[in-house]
C-alpha cells in the first residue's frame, strides 16, 4: 500500500462529522482526526512562539503536551482491549525552567476507547532542553482500578493455548478494512506506537500512527506473549511516513513492555532493494 493511499484515506476519514467511538479510534490511527488536522494547519501557519503562563487549551503547544500524556498512559495501562485518547484539554500552563526545559501543567480528560470510560487527569510534562524524551507525571481518577478486562483475559488465553502463531499484515488495509479477529492486534499496535511516539516527541514534533505494516506472534517459554511489529508512523511536520520495528511482550498481569525498537530506513530506499536480505 502506497503512502499516497494512506494519506488520502486519512483525509477522507477526517471529513466525517460526528464520530462514534469506534470511528474516533479509526481517526487515532488514520492520522487526521478533525482536531489533529486543525493542529497541522496551526503548526504550519504559526511561527511558533513559546508562550508561558496560562495557555489556550486548544492550541498546538498544549495539545502536543497532552499527546505526550496520552502516549504515557497507553504505555502504562494500554492493552489489546484498552486504548487511551485525550478527550478534552481543560487547561494548560507552561513555564520555562532554567537550563532544564519547559514544563506544562495540564488538566485533561482521557477516554478509554474500547470500554468507553472517561477519566480526569492532572499531568505535568517536561520537554527537556535539547532532544530528550518528555518526562511525564500523571494522576488520573480511577485509572488504577481500571482492571484487566475479560476480553483481555480471553484473548490472552486464546493466543497462549493456540498451536498456531498469529500473523497479520496491513491493519487496516488500503480500503480501511480490518477483520474483527485482528482488531486486538491493531489496538496492541496502537499501544506499541505510543512507546515510540513518547520516546521521539519533542516540542517540535507531531506524530501519529498510520498503520500496522505487519505483526507476528513469537513463541515464548514464559507467561508473556511476544510480538514483532512493523509500525508506520506519520510525521506530520515533515509529512513523511516513518517505519519502526518493535518487539513487545504482553500479558494481562505485566502489561505491555518493549523489548526492542528500531527505526527502519525510508520506504523508497527499501522499494529499490526488495528482498535482498
Ligand atoms: C452531531 O451531533 C450534534 C449533537 O450531538 C447534533 O446536533 C448534530 O445534528 C449532529 N450532526 C450530524 C451531521 O449528525
Ligand atoms: C531563570 O532565569 C531568569 C533569567 O535568566 C532569572 O531572572 C531567574 O531568576 C531564573 N530563575 C531561577 C529559578 O533560577
Ligand atoms: C461513551 O460514553 C459517553 C459518555 O460517557 C456516551 O455519551 C457515549 O454514547 C458512549 N459511547 C458508546 C459507544 O458507548
Ligand atoms: C515528577 O515527579 C517527580 C517526583 O515527585 C519529580 O521529581 C519530577 O520533577 C516530576 N516531573 C515533572 C515533569 O513534573
Ligand atoms: C478491580 O479489582 C479490584 C481487586 O480485584 C476490585 O477491588 C475493584 O473493585 C475492581 N475495580 C473495578 C472497576 O472493577
Ligand atoms: C514485515 O514488514 C517488513 C517491512 O516491510 C518486512 O521486512 C518483513 O519481512 C515483514 N514481515 C513479515 C512476516 O511479513
């Protein structure tokens, strides 16, 4: 599937008005939710002035800090049946911390997209000077008590006891279609992509998940399940598609952990040398 297809597909979904939660989840992957599309325009139009003090919660700097919180929460609490997304930013405050970076204080609401619960959170995000990953502290109402879902348990048991290792590619395909059976693997891919986006985010970046290129379940000796993921991210500042290879583990008890992650060379380079490994 070409990059062009992904982008036009994304633009198509962005034109939808009242999104259901499933649709919002589609948007989360398909890059251009209406909010995000607006952010890109803002980001491109406005020569960024790093304001301090009370900020407009709808503006790009606050949204970007809120995205870092979203990714952080996904890395801590995400699963094949739990995917979090910022629903609303209530307030944002920024200050320069000398020689350290810029710190945002946020009040946000976060929605769990599959069980459909909403949680109010207070968060602090520090974007360090230079290129380091943001540091996030967050406390949310009732997030700790959001237990493993029965769906997570059932999915885990199914995969753990199956003779065949799961494998899938192009989630979703170029028509936006995904087999219902494969949705949990895609959700897990969204959670995995949050690890990359949290690591890579700075005050200048804006990423979104584009697609799970492919995913392969690996055999394990332990209780945890293991997967190799190839994930396509959309860098909305450069408009490039960036590919990452990740190996993750997951169990309902231990949550999602990243074993390895590696940025892959650009797609056009790979197309020039197919199947040479
Ligand atoms: C969207 O939702 C709002 C309020 O829920 C409703 O007033 C409006 O008619 C809806 N628009 C469409 C296109 O369904
Ligand atoms: C931070 O730097 C500014 C300007 O250099 C200075 O006025 C302020 O006192 C410093 N604040 C702290 C906490 O060091
Ligand atoms: C999700 O919850 C919100 C309010 O908590 C409700 O308005 C909405 O209809 C729910 N959506 C689904 C798909 O259950
Ligand atoms: C997060 O909390 C720790 C411990 O309270 C604190 O040392 C750190 O500065 C906080 N980080 C941010 C970004 O607020
Ligand atoms: C989560 O599990 C704990 C302990 O098993 C239980 O006390 C709590 O009520 C559960 N919370 C929810 C929201 O089901
Ligand atoms: C997954 O995609 C990557 C990158 O296109 C490719 O190198 C790899 O062979 C694929 N793996 C499978 C199992 O198809």
